[in-house]
C-alpha cells in the first residue's frame, strides 16, 4: 500500500484538486466518508476557487485538522484552541519549507488573472510544482499529528 503522501499526489494527478487530494487521505482517521470530504474541499482548490489565495493543499490540511480536533459546541474553548494551535504549527512548518502558503507565491504567478492563469497553464505549473506542495502538506500534517498523538490521529 502506498504511503499517505504518495496516495495524495496520485489523487492530485488523477484530477482531484490540491485540497481534495490532501484532505481525503485523512478521511478514515476523521471518521468521515471520502465523499463528504471531497465535496467539502472542492472550493478550496487553486488558492480557494482559483483566486490564488491560500494554497489548496494547505487548506486541505487545515480541513483535516478541524475534522480531527475541531469543536461542534461554541463553548468548547479547549478544542478550538487546540485546533488553532495545530493549524498554526502546520502553517509555520509549511512556510519554513516553502516560503509561503499563498498559491500565487508558490506558483510565481497570479492565477486569479487571465494572464496568470494562461502562464500557469503554458508552463504546466500545476503538474510541475503542485505535486510537491501536496506531498509536503501531507508529510507536514503527519509530523504535526504525530507530535500530539504519538502518530495516531484521534477523532475528537
């Protein structure tokens, strides 16, 4: 069986967006069906709907953190704080490795514009750069989860 990061890259290369590829490989850990995660993550791809905002791979990881540790009760301050802390740690590590969480920054062009999108397509950036960010997001999330759960994500 492939490891989780390889599976996420494979899903991305099959046509799932970056957010879907990352979040879906954590579905089982979160006790959520892949179908639900794939639907929920759809709009986060390409920097949130191709706006070039936060990288979809990062958004997919944050979605997984929320599913694993998030709260359903507005009074659950501890769960919210833990989720925020894990998200901050994940983002800090991703930035340390890649310099930014911005889709525009990672691709080196603004895909929210016609010119930037055309450049990204001409240079095949989503196939040459994005698989690395998908892989990094999964590997970093696994490290963050291991640091708090001894390698075994637990559903809240």
